[in-house]
C-alpha cells in the first residue's frame, strides 16, 4: 500500500493502522510511514544537532546522544552537509590565489550567484531570468516597492494583512511616508472576522474588489508567519490585476515550504529570505523575482554596477548598460561566503521536486495534526486537562508545514519543558508554540517522538491534572 496516495492524511494513518493491526497512535505507524517515504534519504544531507548540543537541554531528563527534535525550520533551517565543504573550498581559493578567485574555479566570485539562480527559480516556480539572489529580504522589498509603488491621489493605498511580519509592516509604512502620504490613510490592513484567527480568502478578494480602485499595490505574505496560513496567491493576483493593482508577495515562509508557481500565477514581484526552509544559514542571501512581462518596463529606482550587463560591466565606462528585469536591480557583488551554503541547500532541493516535497509535507503535517487532536483536542480532554487549539487552517491546501498551537494554559513553562527535553521549536507571544515539520529532514518518527515529549512537558508543568 502507498499511504502517500490516500485522499487525506487521516485516511492514510488509519489505513496503515488497519494494515498493521495496531492503534493509529502506535509508533509502528510512524515507522511504517518512514519506511515508505521515498524522500527519507534527504535527511542524510543535513547536520542534525544532538540533544546535548542544544543549550536549553537538561541531560538529567533526556539522552543527550540522541538527535534533537528539530521543528524550527520556519525560523532557521538545518545546515546542509555540503555547506562546510563549499565554504572551505572558497577559503582555500582565497588563501592560495587571492584576487584571481574572482574569475576562476567552480564558482568564480564575480558571478557565483548566477550559477545557482536556475536552482532557486525551480523552487519558486519561475524562469531563471525572473530571479536574482541578492541582499536581504527587507532590502529587496524596499527596492521592489520603490519601482512598483507609484502612488497617485486616487490610487495610493497598499493592502497587506494586519499583523504582517514587522519587517513588511515597517517597509510598507516607510515607503508610503517616503512618497509624502500618510500611512494611517494609505495602509489598508486586513484583519480576520471577529472571533476568527485567519483571513478568509473570500474576504480578501471582496476587499480587493471593493477597494481596488484606491489600491496601488497588494503586498501580502505568501504564508502568514504567526498563524501558518497559506494564502491563495493565484486568486489574489488574478483579482488584483482585474482592479489594476500590482500584486507582490513576501514568500519568506512559503519558499521551500509550499509549491509556488510565481510565473504561472502572473505574480508581478516577490521576495524571500533563504535561511528558513531553504537552509542557507542565518542572514543568508535573499531572493527577488519580477515577472518577465515587466523586464523592459519596470526599472530600478536605485542602480549599482552589478545591475550593469556582465559582458560590459568591467569596461568601467560609467554608461549604464542595464540588465533587463530583476537582474538590473542588483547593486553590488554578492558575498561568496553566503553563496556557498545556499548552493549546498539548493542542490539538495534539486535531488527532488517541490511537488514531491509538498506531497510528503501534507502527510507529515497531517500526522502531527492527527496526534494532537487525538491526545489534546478540547473534545478529548477532561475539564482538568490542558488542551490544544490549532490556529492554522485545517484544510491542508491552506497551510504549509507549520502548525501554530495555542494552549489552554500559560505556554511559557510548557515551552521551556519541551526545550529541556531536546525539542527545538519556537514560542510567539501571547500563547502560541509554532511547530514546523520540514519534509526535507523531518521524519514521521520525529513527529511521534514530539507528541510523546509534549506529554512529558505538560506533566512536568503540572497542567495535566
């Protein structure tokens, strides 16, 4: 049997349990799913810390020689094993040939990022010439908004979700102020309905239809960092274009997580960091995208010599020969020591496809959801027992791999008890723990172990009685 082809994660789990003649919550189910996971070998491409290496671990409570339970790829992905090798190669080149490293070797420093942009484009569903690797996410967002946000007295608003990631909020706020408009009037912030946590697609589309004539740019996140909601980027783009708006996305939490088709969806622009699900290391080289239809009409507001065509760049004529599209938005040469770990990770992505990763992810996150609901849903809990609400949409098509868990009791102590037992996840105020099983390196056994550890953390927190 192939559990990965079942209609829903619940169906898959219960079919496996029936096949094995065991409970659906049994470890045997996790073991079976791991054995039938065609992508399980990719885990071997990453360095997984031991429990003893995590600073919060309490070795009186847990075996320090075990691999930790790493569920925080939504904040920082694991290190690809090839990252160290590639970094050492460039350090050796610098040591041995100095300035000549700009032009020779497997990744000449003067155009090293060009060698991996096709790999990045495959991950985000774009053409190679629509993607550039450069800067950090917020720098790229500013550069893109400088060119796409051209407010007028009639059309000056930017639509984004309320409680967007602070970096996006600040960037939009400052771009509006830079043009002489009032953020209080020009930022159109969308909030969920009263009593709800996530935005309904129908409400987003209706807002665009009703307010679109005053909206210059729609700038949503692809996946909401706090709730884990995956927005319908195709629908938002289509309706936005029908109202004459430019549409862009911050894909920081979507890239390497969801199956993106930026080109096919006709998205105007996008940007993303690469250190979360793309595993390029803290502060890694970010990415930016502009649809090819804008290659000769949307120009950078700020230019630098790396936007000059490579063929004539080093002639130093001071006559700009601008590269078309996103390539022309480059300002400076990219740091080779940031290119190396990104290349290492993108080569792992190139061993599979986002379609295959997404297929595994749906079941992996569905398995986590199934076990949480079995043990800790409000319906399953006694009045004295803590329960867990999952803020993330229950529809697998409306989320990535992350589940945002809200607890009926104060969460900080629970989080600390989990950390003591070798779990790497994260907490967001006021009462949420975010757990992100990344399909590149997390296993079904990891998920089963996590649920067992959560039970111990709850007991230690004296909230189960």
